[in-house]
C-alpha cells in the first residue's frame, strides 16, 4: 500500500505541470521542492482527519517531523522517481549475469541491454569466492572483452554523474587475469590506461577494487563507456564485474591553488566543469560508514582515518552530543552524512602541548596531476567565536592561516553547522613529491580561548589533465607478494597455504589469537644511536611504500575494503616461533577445556575481563608490570572490535594491523623512556608523553625517518609482519 505522504505529493502533481517540470535535473532542488510539498500537505490538514494508509494522522507528522521528516522526504523521492517510466537516477548493472540483489538489498540489473558494441564478449562466473567479498553480487560474475566493447546509457544533459567500476580479479576458466590490461573511457575522458586489476589488488593486498569517478556535466544525453584491451600486451583482454551510474548534484566549484599567490586570480581553479577521480574519503575521528548509510543516494564509502595519520601523534577523537541537531544551512545534505559531522579528531585539551606538534595525514597519489583536497568541519563543542582556530597546510604550503585562520564557528555562523573548504594542489614527479600531506595546528595570531585544531572529514579528488585524462600507473607489488598471490586458488585448501581474513567473527577471533603471539614476538631489542629499517611487503594502504621504493597507483576511498592477507604455513610458523604458546600474551591455548567454564575460550574470557575492567587477569604473570597501560588498552580495544558480533562493526585487516603497530609504538616509547630515565621513580609508571618526540627523529621536511633506538632481532624474522616490526610514519 502507498503511504499517505506519497499520496499527498500525488494530489498536487498537476499543480506543477508536466512531468519534466516536476523533476528538475538538479536533485538538490528536487529535494527542496518535495519537502515543501509534503510539509504543506500534512501540516495543513486538521488533526482529526483519517490516518490514511500508514496509520498516522497529520498530527503525528507535525509532532514528529524533526525526527521522521528526512526519511519521509527521501522515501518520497524514491517513490516518485520510480513513477516515471525510463527515469533512473541510480543504475547498478551486474556485468555478465542476469542481475540480483547484493547483501544490502540493492538491485543490480542485467548488463546485456546496455551493450551497444560487444563483439565476442564472454559472460563468465568466477571460479573462486574470496572470503573477504562483502557480496556475491556483482563480484562472482564478469563480462570479458577480448576486443573493444561499449556500454551506452541514456542520461540527462548538463547533469553530473558518479560512475563506479567494480573489479574482482579472480580465476575465470581459461582467462588469466594477470594478463588483463586495458583502457576505459567515458565519452572523451580517459579514466584508465593499461590498467591491471590483478596488479592493483596484489599491491594493495585486497581481493577486489572499486574505482570511482565524477563525470562533468555535458550537453550530451548519452554516455558511452568503452573498454579496450591494451595494445601494449599480447593475448590480453578487458573485464568488469559491475558498474554503477548515479546522478549527483554538482558539488564542485571555485577554489584557490595552494602555493600560488596571484592577485589577478590566476591561482583559482574551477572544478564545476571538470572530471574527477575519487582517491580518498575519510570519516575523521569516527568509524567507517558503509554505502547504505551515505546520503543523497550517492552510496559512497567513508573510511576510518587513523591508517593515514603520519607519525605517532594521533590526537583525540570526539563525538557530538546525541541531542545536537546538525543544521545543513550552508551546504547540500549530499555533501556528507551526519555521522561525518558528529565525530572529529582534535589535538587534545593540553594547549601547551598542542603548540608543539601538528595533526598530519599523508596520502600517496599519482604524480603530475592537480588534486582537490576537501576538508569537512563542524564545530559541535563551542557556541561562540574565537574559542579555537587553526592553521591549515597542504604539502608544506599555507592553505589557511594568519588573519584568515580557520575559525569554524565563524565560517559556519553557528554551532552544529557543517561547512567544507576545497583547496587545489599540484603534485609533481620529483623526489618524495608523490604525496598529499594535510597538516593542522593551532592559530596563535587570533589568540583563541583554546589552542586546538580539529577535522571532521577529508576527501581527495584527482582533477583531469588538459588532455581530459585521469589515468595513472599501476602500483608495483613486491616480489614476495607476487610469489604469494600467484599460488593457485580453489574452493578447497591445498598444500600448506592458508588465508587469514577479517571477514567473519570466527576468522577475526582466530586472527586475534595469532596477533597475541605475533605482537609480542615482534618486540625488538633497543640499542641507543642505531637505526634499522627493513623493507615492508605488506602495503596495507595506498600510501605505504613497497620494498623501500615508491609505487604509483590509482587509489580511491575504498582501498580499505576487501582486505585479505595470504600467508604460507611456513611464514606463520616463522613469525610465531612454530606457534609456541609460551610466547603469547596469555601463555595459554585459545581453547582449554580443563579450565573453568568461563575461561575455556580465551576470546570469551578476554571480552568478559575487558568489560569488567580487569583485563590484567588474563596476562601471563611474566608480562605483568612490563606492559605500558596505554599499549595494553589500544591492543585490547582492537581485539574487542575484532570479536564484535556485528560484522559491520569489525575493523578491516588494514585497520587491525595499523592499530597493532601503534600499540607497539606506545610500548617501545615507554620502554625507551624507562631506559633513558635517571629517576628510579619513573620505572613502571604511566608516563605522560610529548607525542611530538616519541623516539622519532624529524628531518627538516618533517618526514619521520624511524625510531633511533631500534635494532631488529634478525632480518629473516622481521620480514614477516614487517609493518608491525618496523613502524614508520604514515
């Protein structure tokens, strides 16, 4: 049955004329008009009218509109969009299959009717389902193109569109995905060139990859997306598992180019008519936000920011009061979901300490492109100006500072009011230039009440070059990763290969048990004045360096999805000293039936002790008094998240590894402070830290070059889990 709020809109249908007038091209305008229509209808009715199909009278909607209003309007939009034949604001196609629903209940349709040119294309099923796949649709089917092929979509002229490509480089019968190199174009825009989904997933240590683009408005009413096998390789082919096409408001406009000061306006960049690739999208200080909880129907993924923090100082995370209303008076609601603006990462309460360091995030990107850095802010703590203000630096250039420092309350003109600022930055191809670094510190010039800086969200977009190209290079996997990934995959386990995943509760529990062993195994002896570095072979995130060298890659916000680590049994035995339980934090097996009932399962017992605040009860007596409290708390926090009953609440493997790395840094810092202390009273105490100098030497560029006190036990031992054994600035 149709809810009366939908009928309310339908009653006024004819007042707006033809269908084309009812649905303007700009979805933001549509949202406003629908709000007016629904509010007008239900708020003008008398309270004694019949409740209608949903069982609620207009009195109910008047009283609860601040709670249900947004959902009502969004539902109305969906209903009315569906009422117009042929109008598709959002399209998801399941390539090489008949379609179906994904795990979120979203419908994916067959791709065949959109293929206008597809000589000898092949519909095929994947021969292996990786445990990290969030859904079989669209990943377990693919369409393979041995020759150029084109999808053709009807679109609205002068409208911006979001397009996503889903690639799962699995086994596809006789097609070897490691030989797949291809180009993808959207109209006249080159999106990918010589792209290899296999190499990309190998280098990023994940099972699948999603590439997202925002296509500029055009005069055309047709969008053609063409896949072309690379001419640089023989016996190659193109393939794709899924394509999304979503109408979106034009959220891009004019911004200044950081590092250029030209009074005539030559330092301005207008992105409203440009094409962009999404590189990173972070919910700073908050949890990852899945597509189903995004706003505006854009189905974006927002990821946890901590893996991208550079250095050991991570600040503190804050949450807005649950009763605070987020007021989108300055920006479109499609800009970011409320959860982004309800969490933040700030420097902390110690103003003196905050003046000694920066909050820094660093991202590895493709060189020779201009990037848009979008910073999301919402002041949810203070309700008057000049309480706190910050300077903003991008790649060591001032983006906001001096008398123009960022006082978010002033920018937004209120508490709980979101704003964002866009900055353009050019990334060249020089030494150490293939990064975007964002830094914040307190402004002292404005003399605010508190010396603090904070951020709620961060997005980075690549801007097309003068040739309308967004194509970058494939990343470079390490030799060890290539050997591991080239092992045959099948539905059954063969040989001595095992897969360590973070996709299910059981696997998460198993990982935590292994981590308990690995974490303390990777502790290193300390020797003053010695630096030691070992090349990492686990590039958890795109900004990691592989084998000690930089790797250019096409990164996007969803790099943290689908993470899966493959270790051979020999590697796991080496990293855990042949699974020697005496080396673990608790010095006991994961399951021990001889213990009391509540202690049989190590995971259950650890959760119970953590909840009661007596986590030290599970620690081996030999370790008691030797573990830094902050280290133990971070370690326990990570383990508890891994054991969550709800899959969406469990962290990705990349987050787990980085959290363990940070916990290890805390322990090593505490150990280093003890060894250097001349006061016996400091031994075993919980030290307060100056996070700007926790054993890391800073060169003039600000890059961390490692802990000056570390010496590895042996190169062969540290090669495994080397990102834990050799934590470096990120």
